[in-house]
């Protein structure tokens, strides 16, 4: 279940960046010794490391891209809820205008709504078809008391929902592309600094204190003193499924309440958030066509790769 962190040597990306910056500073100070040992490791090599670091720092972090994607998901949820509210109102007038006429109910999609409510694309098609039926029977429905403006409102909702769906898919593609570029940038940086670290290990073999400046993962080489504290991190991961069908749900928003940590489920309904401090949290889970779920008192243990938090969502009542 645990996702690949895409960090060199299993080190979190923010920590990896700190290590590379620190080694580069030491490398600049000791550059004459490195030049004497390996002429290719001059100051121009340090410039390459600096440029690689700057490139990474100019990239938007994943939580920003997640936030953009989630903003469109939230818009879809709001639009879906608004459309459902209007559909429920219209059904009152449908049943008033056509009492006992079951074929009219089928024409307005009565049996289908529950099947499509949790699938964005299908619900959008349903909404457009529903609006066409409203136009077809506008006279009968307005005679029964329905406001004619509701047709325009549902038409606009369908347009807005279509655009929000497109925006969400584009944001998802942008995030995947940006993640790939970020991973490559970190790998390139790690290779650059790795060469310096390898040379430093040899160059300062008889000087342990100097050699320590070129250890790629100093956290594993140093024990905490009595005055130091080590922040223990944990993972929040699991799967979101449909209560009735048990099917995995894609594009579900999972937010850790009162923090910036958030995630969106993939095509398998899986979500994953790392680098969370070990503590107790509440999360909010939302998805188009489903009831919002708030889960409290989630206790995350340090280094809890084996902990999974799976939840089921209930469909909105139609």
C-alpha cells in the first residue's frame, strides 16, 4: 500500500535539499583541496549544484498543485449539490403535471439518477438530458407551477459543471507532469552532490570531523543528545470506496483538518500523505455525489507504514 516517495536513498525531499545545500557550502570552502584531488570538481561544479537547487526551489510544491486540483473538485461538488437540489424541486412539479404517468418519469431519468450521481461524466450527460426534457415539457410544468427560470439555471449549471470537470482533469495532468519533473530534478541534484560526497569521503579519510561534512545522510550517522529532539513522522494512507457497491472512488478529496496536508485518491481509490508528524488528527473526505465524511481521533504512530485508514462514502440521497 505504501507509495514510493520518489526521494533518493529514502530521504524526504525537503531533507534531501537541506543536505545538498549544506554539502555545497562545505564544498565551496574546501574547493582548492577538491580541485587538487579532481580537477573537474572546481567552483563551476558548485555553480551547477546551486543552479540545480534553484531549479527545484522554483518548482511549485506538490501541496500547491493538490490545492489547485482540489479547488476544482470542490467546485464540482458544489455544482453537483446545486443541480441535485434543483432536480429535486423540479420532480415535485413533474409528479404534479404528470400524475401516474410512469413513462414520463423514465423520460426524466427517474431510475437512472442514483446510478450516475457518483460518476461526474455520466451525471453531466444526465443533467443535459434532463434539461432537454424540461424544455420539451416547459408548458406543462410551468402550468403546474414551476418557475421557467429553473431551466436556464440548470442549463448554466451543466455548462459550469462541464468546464469544472475539464479544469479538474487538466489540473490532474499538470500535477502528474510536474511531479515527474520534480523527481528528475531531485535525482539530478543528488547525482551532482553524490560525486562531491564520494570524493570528500576519500579526500578526508584521515579527518573524520571534515569527512562528516560530506555524508549524504548525516541523520543516520548521528545520535541525538539529551538536548536534541527528533521529529517522528508518519503516514496517512488508505482506500476510499462506495458503501453500497464497494467500488473504489477516484478524485476523492482527503484533507487533514487544520493543516495544509491533503491528498486526492487515484484511479484505485488510494490516497497517501507522508511527512505528517506523529499525532492525532481529524480528516474531511468529500467527493461529488457523496455525503461529506468527517473522521476524528485518527492516531498516527511514528513510521507507521503498515497503518491503513480505509473509509466508505454514502451516496447523496436523491
